[in-house]
């Protein structure tokens, strides 16, 4: 699984950091740090975090580059 976060779109709502803290971390009020290739054991938390993003800034892809079947474009905030 690979994550791509549109940091221009991210508004720092931190829903991703709340739902998948092993993958997403907020530094300050607006700076998002994330693991672009989280362990597959984190998949469910990452998908939940992506779905919860109010601005749809997170894209979750399979390692072959295809969008994850759960959601083509996911968000992070």
C-alpha cells in the first residue's frame, strides 16, 4: 500500500492522525507528516483515516500503483 497526500489540499483537520496515529502525525497545527508506505497491518486504520478526511487529500494505492479498491482517492487532514 502506498499513500499520496495532497499537502496543498490538506487543511490540518487531523482526522487522519486521530484514526491512524502510526501513519499520520501532526506537527504544530498545520504540518502533516506521514509514512508513504505504511505496513499492511495498518491498512484498515489508514483506509478509515483517508475516508474521514473532510477535504479528500489522501490517495491510497496498492503497491502496483492501482487505486485501492476501498476508495480511489482518499483524504488526509
